[in-house]
């Protein structure tokens, strides 16, 4: 098919999925795009919380610890992939803003192929190394088997976890945040039903929670693919369509690899803290930090969703050459994220016990959780600013700055502060919890400096 005719067919197909975010009222466009993204992120967090809620109420503290520890390892792998996907999201959004659909098509094919290859390699590697990883992070003996079972299942299903994330990233890059919400809602309902069946009814503990997670992610991904194929999406999912375009792969890696490393190091720093907690307090502390982690995943969703929405909308505007509009988008999104996060901070400070009691009635776990939550939650004062402004930097391709900032925040601040206050000063979980807000505050200082320098106005993506 001639390239011109192929381009015309592509434009007709893509119109069903596209949403031009470079026109119209900035605040209205941002809110209309962010709300479905925010709701889908909250729903995704809710079914992660559902795992812990159901396991805690029907299987006990050891299973909760197993879900927390096994989930931490899976979370690192997922976050690395999400970071790599951000490179594809930025490229898709900028090419859409610049009306370069041929480049957009090649980018989607390359991103799909890259993530498929990564899923296969990571699955094989982790199946061989899972027990060594669990030993390395001092997994408590009481929860080792539960953590191992959970990790085995989730690693086996990592292709579905990766698949959903890459498909959602592509659709959001094209300005469509509604359909990813529909698919994550399918995953949430499926996950909760299977959790109740496998954990509450059949007593399968952490293994049952892992099976529920993988099946729900697989269902979400399959429904997403079926929808895309039926609506003539730009990528048809045929084996012959999985191709690597060298130039696009280079750009995806250039933009996405720093974000992938950043996410991996940030998640790894929390895994180090989990190791520290396992050493300080054993299974009760591990379960408590796991509960706080699940609640935290829910609490920071407004900031994450707004940051990602800002990145997508700003990327389209930068692709269209509208830098001032991109700046206005960032400012509006930051104000919204701050308002949401500060309300959550107040609720956590007022009702930490009530939140923890939803998961388990174990008084030792609850007391440990309150100590950790009280200080950790100060992070909510800084993360909305960090995520939102960083979204603007990512939109113009400055993921290397984000990487450097994140590495310094995680390894030079979060981990040392947690060790210093938690172990050296003998503050226990209260001291460990201080690591997160201290790291975010240090990160925010560098982010503000980079913003005021104006260096973010250089578009790294070469179109």
C-alpha cells in the first residue's frame, strides 16, 4: 500500500482513539483528561488494597507479610516497565501534537515489541532467582513460603502486568484516558471476586491473592486488545506487526530508560527499607509497613495521576510548539494535586488507627503501623509538587534530570535517613518513616531549581 494511502487510512483509524489536548481551555482539558486517569489509578490501587484487606482478615499476619514482600519485588519490575513506557507515551503524544502519524505508528510497534521481549527475559530470570532475592532482603521465616508462592505466581504472569501497562500508556499518549479506566475496572472487579473466592473461601492465602492478581490483569489486557482490534487500532497485534524500528527504539530508550532506572531505584530503595523493617521488627513490622504501603499507593494516586496527565498534555502541546500552554497546564495541575494530597494527609494524621484496623486486628501490627504512618505521611506534603512539576520535564524529554534527582533522593537521602533515625538514633519505625518525606523535600528543592533555570524549555525529543 502506498505510504500516502496508508497514512490516510491510519488517520481515519486513529480518530477513534485520539484526543487533541493542545486546544481549548487548559484547566477544563486537564481536568477532563485527568479524572478518568485518576479514577482508574484509584481503582487499580483499590484492588491492590483489596489483596491486603482480604488476606489480612482471612489468612493472618504471616500471609500479609508474604503479600507485602512478594508484592514489593513485583512492584519494582512493574515500575521499571512503567518508566520505559513513559518514553513511548511522550513520543506518541509529541508525534500526535505534531501530526506525524507515521512516526506514531512506528513508535507503537516498537514499544509493543520491546515490552514483550522484556517480559519474557524478566520472567525467566526471576523464576531462577526468586528465593535468593527473598533471602537477600531478610524475609521473616514465618512468611517466607507465602512470599515465595506469591512471587512465583506474579512473576509467571508478568507479561499480563506489562501488557496492560504498555497498552494504557499508548492510549493515554493519544489523549484517551477513559478506556484505560474501563479496562482497569474489569481487572478490579475480577480481582476482588477471585480474592474472596480463593482466599476467603478456599483459604489459599498469599498464593490465592497472587493468582487473583494475575488473572485479573490478564482479563484486563485481553479485553483491551479485543477492543483495539475491533476498532481498527493502529497496531493489529499480528505476529508480523511486532517490529523494532531502530530510530524509534533509540528514542524510546533515550527518553524511557532514565525513567525506568529512576522507578527501579526508587522502588529498590523502598525494598531496602523493607529489609531494614524486617530486621528491626520481624513479621508484625513487615505486615504493618505492607499495610501502610498499600494505603500509601492509594493516597498518592492523585499526585501520580495528575503528574502523568500533565506529562501527556504538555507533551502534546510541546509537540505543537505551544510552550506557554504547557507551562499553564503544569501550574493548574500542581494546584489540583496539592489540594487532594493535603486533604489525605489530614485524614491520615487524624485516623491512623482506624485505617490500620480495616486490615487486621492484631494489636502489635496496629501499633507498629501507627508509629510508621505518623511520620511517613508527611511525604504527602511534598510528593504532589514533585510529581506534577516533574511531569512537565518528562513531557519535553528531560528524563535524565529526573533520573539523577531520583537517584540522589533515594540513595543519598531516603535510605540513609531511614537507617540514621530508625537504627542509629533508635527511633524504630517512627524513624524509618521519616526517610520518605526527607527524600521528597530534597528532591523538590532540585526540581524547583531546574524549573526556575528554564532548562526544561529545551525539547530533547528530536522529531
